[in-house]
């Protein structure tokens, strides 16, 4: 791509963001990144974003697919560590098997949830199953509050979560928190909301929002509009605290039956944290210590991996951590709304 073409794309994106702001919606655009090791799968990462680090305690969001696995690798992520967070895996299509060092093993499919609480430290792996032909979904992280980051790691696999009809042609599946009169019995450590929205072409999903929460609507397909603002696939429409209503509309898109989006919400997370690779900590020192421990334990005998352990039934080589920069890692906190 030439420099002129790049400038045109950037100008177009800027105009899109500015139009959304005028309509009362902050549009967060994703960036393309590889996920995994040598057979990395491309994903669209919208959180963390240079304009906004969190939505509630949601601190990370990767959208992927729909990807035809006949044309390349699926999800192939060997054992790797996490600290100080929860990971949430939700699928629109396909299946992913999770294995972890706390003994958890579960295959998530559409309508179910894989939820891992890293606490002081855990390792896990994720692989799309051999029968998966199309892979489509989202992986999310929430940061644990200060008093919960050293808790023991754990895992829960949920095969079915509550659904509710919001309006004709619009359905919601709630995977954490409460929405439209239904509640998911899924543990979180800060007030959270997580909902999949499926909306037929031309239908509208009216959303009743908790005014104490900030919200984000992450588009997993084309054809998603929030308060009439188009949200490109992989992008997120951010809504400030104080909002009580929003409308998500499904637009007709060739080849896609429904528009699919993820509604995220939570009370604004007021703590500052340091994030590096898969580690969340209070400061640079705690993150650096976690990284050093992982690099030491991944080369140690199985009985000498006291913090991160060994992933159950997985003999694959683990992923090394990137090097921490020579400068001190800066903390992340709530970002301010960008100027119009």
C-alpha cells in the first residue's frame, strides 16, 4: 500500500470516529495482531486501545473470524501463563478446547463459556477442535481488583447460559451479570455485564443500561449499528456512564443471517494496573517477577513449577514471554473521552 492510500484510509477512519462522537458514541477501532505461536491466527484487538484502556474491568478484547479453517490454521495456542485476571472465551461458531494447570479441561461451543480465573498464576492452552470448520468468537479479559490478584487459580466451563428475547428478531445470551430480567450464575469480582446480541436484518435490540456502568458494544459481524452509528466488525462503540438506553440495529449484509455483537459493561474500574503480555499486576516489579518466574518454571522439571504448574494432558512446548523493556512499565488507568 502506498503512503497516499494509507493517508486516505486514516482520513476515512478519522471521519468515521468524528461522526460517531457527534452522535454520542465513542468509536474504538481495532488493530490486527497475531494470536499464538508459530501458527498464529489473526485477530482484531480493540482493547486495550490508545483511547481507552478499560470498559468497567474489561481490559482486553480480541474478536476473531469468521475464519474458514480449510484455508489455514485455527486456534493453536500452546501453554502460556496468566496472572491477576480472568479470561472469558465465547464462540459464535466452532469449538475450542481449554486445558490448564489447575486441572481444568473443557471444550467451549456456541452458547457456552470458558472462564478461567488466573489469580496468582496459572498456565493454559487453547486449540480449536479437529471437527471445527469455521471459527468465530471473542476472547476477553477482566482485571482482578487488588485484593483478589493473589487468589488461587480456578476454572469453570459452562455449556449453556440464559437467553432472552429483547424484541422480535433480537435475542440476548447473558454470560455474566444481569440483563433484561435474566441473570447468569457466573462469578466475577467486580460488577460486570457480558451479553451476546443476535439481531436479524432490520430488527432492533432495545437495551436498558445501568447508568452506573460504562458500556461497550463490540461488533462480531458486519451490519451492526449502535444508535444508528455503524460499528465495523471488530470495532467497539463505547457508551459513557449515565446512559440508560441504547438501540442496536441489525443491517442486511449479504451472506450473513444475523448481526452479532457483544455488549460489555461494568462499573468504572478506578485502580491503576500494569499489563505486560499475559501478566497483570499492581506495579512494574510484580509483573517483572511473574515474567521471571514463568521463564524459569517453563524450563524446570514438572514438580518444580510451584507458581504456574503444568497444563493437564498437554505435552506441547510452552510459549516464552517477550522481554520486558529496559524502561519501567507505566500503569494504565481510565482514559478520558477524546476531544470532539
